[in-house]
C-alpha cells in the first residue's frame, strides 16, 4: 500500500510518497534557516515507520547552512533509529555545497540515483 502526504509553505514544499520499501520526500523551493525546521519535523513525524527515506532534491532551488544542517541531523537521527536517509538528484550547485563541506562522500552512492 502506498500513500502521499504534502506540506506547503511559502518557501518550501514537501511531498512524500510513502511505500512499504521506501518513502520518497520531494523537496521544492528553498531549504534555509526559515524552512529547515519544517523539513526535520515533517520527516521525523510523518515517516516514523519508514526504514528507508529518500530526499529528492530535484526541485530544490537553494540551500543554506541551516538546510544542510537539517539534512545532516536527519541522517544522524535515521542512523540511530536503524533507518537510512539518502539523497538523490543533486543539482550541480548543491553537489558542490556537499563536496565543499565533505559530506558528498556520505551521500555519493545515491546522489545521482534515479527516482523509485
């Protein structure tokens, strides 16, 4: 059984496609200090049973250090809970941000993976 859930703010839209094997969260807009708490709350609250969470960043136009910190925080929380957090479809700019912060190696295996 699969389902969808969506959260829309003026700066960030999150749409989850929840399936038994994995849940994909599509992010659109800006992941910044103003929206990073929304992402963390949404993923931690809406997907507590999901073992594999995939963040699709195809339509993410901008990310600052708070957004990057939110993704790292979710990654750490997922690991502690025995789950995985993956990111896919990094734009060249986001890829460079992850590379400059030495985080690309953590997410590299899935950063260019196609959608489920």
